C-alpha cells in the first residue's frame, strides 16, 4: 500500500515540474529531497526524460524532410539573389537610362496605363473568383465524393452534399457549373439511398441464412454455461449476453448495413419509411422461420433446426434492439414474440402428436427446456412452453403405456402358462433377483424343481421396473405406475383371460401370477421410494392401486375358471342320452352313464391341477362345478320337452347322482369339512329319494317342518315330475283298467297330485 502511495506522489511531483515555472520549482525539488525514496524518484525522472527525448526525436524525424526542403529552397534563393544583385540591377539601371529619354517616356507611360487597366481587370476577376472559390473547391472534391461512395462511406458523402447544397453553391452565384452541380445533388442522394437499401436487402438475406448457426451457438452456450446466462442477463444494458456469443454473431452477420441505412434514411428525413420497411421484412422472415417442415416430427434434428432458426431470429432482433435507437422497440419485439410463441406451441402440439417414440419425446423435452432457457435469458416470457411440457409429459406417459401394452401382450402371448423349471439354486436366485417373489416352502427345499411363477409374471415385473426408471418425479412415477397397472397391465391380463382357446391350466397359472403380483406391490413401493427418496407414507404421496388391480384380475380369472368349467361340464351333459321311458330294472345293479364317468374323470384331472391355486379358489371351483352338475341334471328332469318319465329313468338318474356323490365324498379338492361338498347334490338327492322310495306320506305329513326329511324338495318340482310320471303311466299301460295294481297306482298318483296341489294352495297363497 505504501509503494502505491509513493508512486502516486512521485507522479504528482513530475507533473508539477513539467507544468511549473522555473522560478517556482524550488519547493517542489525540496519535497523530493525531503522524501525517503529519493533514488526511486530519480529513476522515474530519468524514465520521464527518456520519454520526452523519444518524443522530441519523433518530432524531429517527422519534420526533418521539411527542414531539408527549406534549406534547399533557401540556398536557391541565395543564388538567385546573387544573380539579381549582379545582373538585374545593372540591367535595370540601363533600362532607366534609356527610358529617361522623351520618346521612350511616352511609350512607357502608355504601357503603364495599359498595365493599370490589366491590374484593375485582374482585381475584378480575382474578386469574382473569390466568391466562386468554395464551389470550385467542392467541384474539385467530387472525385473524393465518388471515392467515398466506392468505400461505402455514405454518411460522410451525404454530409458533403448537404454542405455543398446549402452553403457553397448559394455563395458562388448564378453560374452554369453551379446549376449543373445543383441538378446532380438529388440524383446522388437517390443513388446513395438505393445503394444502402440494396445492402440492407443483402443483410436480410444473410441473417436468414445464418439464423440457424446463430441459434445453434446461443443454445450451445447456454447448455455449457447455464449459470452465466442468468448472471449476465441482469447486468446487460446493451447486447452483452455472453462473451463468446456476441463475437460469433458479429462474425456470422455484419450489422453495419443496418446502421448505415438507418443513418442515411435519418439524414434524408425518411427514418419512418425505413423503420416500417425493416419491420415489415422481418415479420415476413418470422413467418417463414415459424413455419415448420412437414416431416419435422420424424427426427430430433428436425426440431433442433426449427428451434435454432427461431433463437437465431430473436437473437438478431435483440441485438438490433440494443444497438440502434428506435429502429425496433421493446413493444415491437414482444408483439413479435407473442405471435411466434403461439405458433411454436401450436406446431409442437401438432407434430409431437405424431410421435410414438418415447425416447424422441424425452429428447424433445430436453431440447424444449434448452430452447426456453435460451430465450428466457434474453427476457422473453416462456411460461407457455413450460405449460406445453406438462402436456408432453402426459403424452410421454401415454406413449410409454402404449409401448408397454404391446410388450406385455407379446410376453403374455409367448408365455406357456406353466411354472418356470428351476434345476439349481443359482437359477432360482437369478429369477428372484429379477422378480421380488418369496416362497418360504421353496426356500426350505435343497433342490428346486420349478418356480411357481410363469415367465410372463417375471417379465411383467421386470418391465414395470424399467418403466419406472424412465419417469422423473415422485408424483409422476406413482401416477404413471397406477396407469400402467390399472389400465395397461390390467387390460393385458384381461386380454389373456378372455382370449379364445385359453385353457383351465392357463387360467390357473394366471391366478397364481396375479396373486404373487398382488403380494409384490409392497416391493414396488420400496422400489419407487428408492428411486425418488420419498417415503411411501408421505402425506401427499399418491397411493398405488396395484393391489386392487391384481385382485380384480385374479377375480376375473377365477370367474373365467368357473365359467369355463361349467361350459366344459355342459359339453359333457350334451352327450347325455337318457331313456326316459326305461323300465324298472330287475335285481341287477345299474351302471353310471358313460358321459358321467367321463365327466368325473375330467373333473378329477382338472382339480388335481388346482392344488397350486391360492386361497379357496379350488374349493369354490369344485363346489361350483358340483352345483352346476346338480342343477343341470335337475333341469333335464324338468325339461318341458320331456313329457313322460318312467320310474326306470329315475333309477338310472339316481345311479348317476350316486356316482357324483361318490366323487364329492372322495374329496377331489382339499379343504372341505365333512360332507360339505355333498350339499351341492342335496336338492336332487332328496327329490330322487322321494320318488324312488315313494315316501309321499312322510313328505306330505312333515312338509313345512324344520326337521322334514325332504326339506329341499319343492312341491312345485315334485308336482311337475309326478305329472310326467302320471302321463307315462296313462299312455304306456293301455290295459291298465284290466289290472287292479295298475289302477290302484294310477289312483294313488292322482291322489298325491291332488294333495300336492292343495299343499301348494295352502302354503303359497
């Protein structure tokens, strides 16, 4: 700090020495010797003396040639003076002696008069020429004027013409050359104006070609140094956004034609005309720049070129705004940007809607962010672009959902719906690392024979994790996951369940898969929390609907199993061919119908596959099948097309029902308590027992009591079946009136029918 003060003091003393009179320099020199840095001051004084010596030397070198020329002229004058002194003085003396004579004097006086006339004429001419001298000078300067035009120095040329027209020519008077010059001045102005306008058109064409490059450079600069953008945006008054960007813009485009044309039109009083023309042309160029190519949506490069041109256009406008005074103003630029912004958003909506590549949409999102940041750095509002990004985020999710819908369907179509074979523990660990599935029973086994899950489940969970990795924020991840689960994956599972030719084994595997998918949902929650670092129990965190989705899919698969089983049972029942008029068998035992034996064998093999079904699905399926068989057999008895039924047919049906009861008693599916499964055939069993044992007295006596033996026999059902037996008895026993037993049986049937009708009338009125 002391050295800086000393240097400043020495500099002050040197200035005083240079500017102070010699008589008053004593105090200044005393302050030097009183100081402590006397040696340092002497060094500075020597340096200052050397600088002055160099300046004197430069001055002498500059005037040396003039000095030499002056000496040469002086020597010539001295020689001439000597000649004048020696010869002209002698000659003049001779002339004076000669002219002193009388004749010579008269002649000399005449010559003197003529000389005086000539002098007067010369004086008059000089006076006139003096007034014309400025005009003549400018006339001689026309060559310099044309040189200015060739060097594109239009502004000085206009100033020269103005001075010539307003100052010089009026002083010169009414001369022909002045009139010629006055006539040519407007033509020269028009020539200068047209030349400047031509150069402006070239400039407009140049910036149209280089807008892409300018925009590319600006966006690269923001991408590399985003922090510089915001720091310098608040400091700039002129066009000083980024250090490298200004130089690059001026290297690519020479803005001097704009400034030159602006000055020329201002001098000519046509500034408004020029401003309107410039803005009109730039609006036309803006419309061209904002018109995207028809195939812009096909590649990211198409979007990049579109954005580069727009950024380049507004970078140039911002440069013109801050380097000219009023050629464009902030209101004009903002109006132009509002028009551009609406067209940009519309173009992006249109072209992005054609895109079905999620990677391209993601890259486009990043490009739009860079585009918006760049223009925001120049003070342009870009909120609409960020709103557009929200729309694109939803579109991105939809595209991902469509893609994963195809992927899931391919996985489901390629799945063989069988457990994955696993021969080593290493293979088991490999599968469980891709799919968060834990089975304690399999963990206990030393050698794993198969993984209970099928290939489609493992791949679906893996692809769900891949899908989550492609989203960005916690809320978006959870909402997208819900859409993926509730719409895409759920529809694919419904597709797998409802597609044609799906077998019961496949449906069983779907139930197993969806059960474990439901159990794996908490692993999905953990995976999302690990990605976003947001705990799942956060207040505003969106809850996953995976559990209910997979539960619904499982219920649909279960219902489809029940429906498919019943449809298969119906196929077997269609093979039933009962002889409804069969006679009562003798002492031999009746065998079950062939179709029923095949049906029971099918059910046994089917229910053996159901052992892997979770919960009570297998029990429900078994009970549903038994009830469907019982109901179908009951419908066969009560079919309106079957008008006659013999006791022999009832005995055959009773044998078939016993076969079904034997199947139910054997416990085809574990988990039933006691004879629970037999309850499915209880209605049919009580009805057949009532008719085969002919126990009408007990039925009629105990009807309506809780302890009734035939509690499940509906009187309407019994009446309908009894009337079919009455019809059989009437038509088949032609000679019934000749046999007392037949007549008694017919009367008994009539009596029972009458009692049933009375019973129905009593209890159902």
